[in-house]
């Protein structure tokens, strides 16, 4: 429940070895937000000491830093801040993002105009302006194993109708926000009343899939999920997990474990089902394939 002095927006950023990306993210929020009152939480998931947090506290004393004794993952890290959040709306924002001028003002204004919308997301683009295919996607099904955003089939045949469902692209012709199944947790604005009704993020997801799960539960509770194309956000994807071998291993394993948790929770929840073994085998095989492929690419880059 908000109080009369509650800010318009609570921003939550979970940091794990993001370095100067984190400082750029926080700076962009304060520099490009004009009409809103803000409170900002940075949750640090036991990052290695590199001076970033000290610089953050000096440059942005209004940001509240919450320290975790270990890396508890994205969902649990967000929940640490959600327990203290007072804003009418809550923004989950990755440390490797940079919001554009008035982007958050426009997103919040849309939510104020649509009390039936519980979640609003934004397209994400790279520094070079490349669309990352997360403008608003359909809920995962078993077909996502073959036609997900980063699968081989999607890379080979990017315009096929199956991949379009799981890898939605920004459409400049769409001037108004429109309804989708789920949006990326890298930049996700959520109505406080929806969080109160549905609950916080599921900490069983260590990294990735928690956003799809949260939106699924929001939809089940009657809230709508929308995407706003006018609020582009730059996303330097993988700033933490690309920092070394261990983050790569951690992220890859977490992605596939999260996929299995989502499958068991929302697709085939029955405790005993013959499909479970095939799904587990497929995800384990894909985990090994992804790790092998990315390791070869990393070795090639480092010589």
C-alpha cells in the first residue's frame, strides 16, 4: 500500500559484476526522467570489489544499495528491493541498459491512463540500434525449443511464422502500445496493485524466465501486459555473463534450469508425465551444445 508521500516510481537494478555499465544505467535514469518522483534500489549480488559501488554511493547518494552476501540470482535479488519499494509503479531495469529521454515518463503516463494494464515493457536495442527481438513475445511452448530467439532455426530462417511468435521485433508503424503475452525483465514497469495481488518474482528462477513467469501469473490474475514501442531502451546484453567463463557457465545452466521450471509450472504441471524425461534430455543436450559453441567462439576471440 502506498502512502501520501510515496514516489511515482521505484527503480530496481540487480547488479552482478556489471562495472561501469551500472553507473551508466543509473545516470541515464536520473538524467532522462523529468516529471516523476523516484526512489532507486541497487541490489548487489556479491560482486567482486572493483570500486563501482563506492563510486555509485558518491555520485548518486540518493540510491539505496542493498548488499547480498551471495549471488542469489535476479528474481531473489529483485525481491529484496520489492520488500522496501514504496512507488506506485515498480521498474525492473538491468544494469546494462540506458533509458532514453522521457522514456520512463511516457511509460508511466500510459499506465496511469490504463488501469487494466499491470505490466508495460519496452523494445530493447543494441548500441548500434539492432533490435534484440524482445519487443513483446508469445508465452513459451515446446516449439520455443526449436524456434526461440537464439536457436539455430531462428537464425537461419528469421522470418518464419513460428520464430515470430517467440522473437517479436519492433514495428515502427505501431505508434501506440499494444497487448502482448510477456515482456523482458530487462526493462519492465509493473503496477504496484498487480504485485500486491500476484506476489513477487519466483526465486526458483535464478536468471531468465522469471519475467515470462511473472507475466503469465499477471495474465492469470486478469491484468493485461503491454509493450510500448515509443520507449526504446539501449541494452548491452550480457554485460555480466560475458565477463568470464564462470558467468557464462552460470547463465547457460540457469537459463535451461529456468526453462524446465517454467515447463513444469505452466506447460505440463503433472508430477508424473512421460514428456518430462524427453524435455530434460533435450535441455541437457542443448546446455552442452550452447556451452561448447560459446566456448569455441570465446577461444577464437582470445586467440
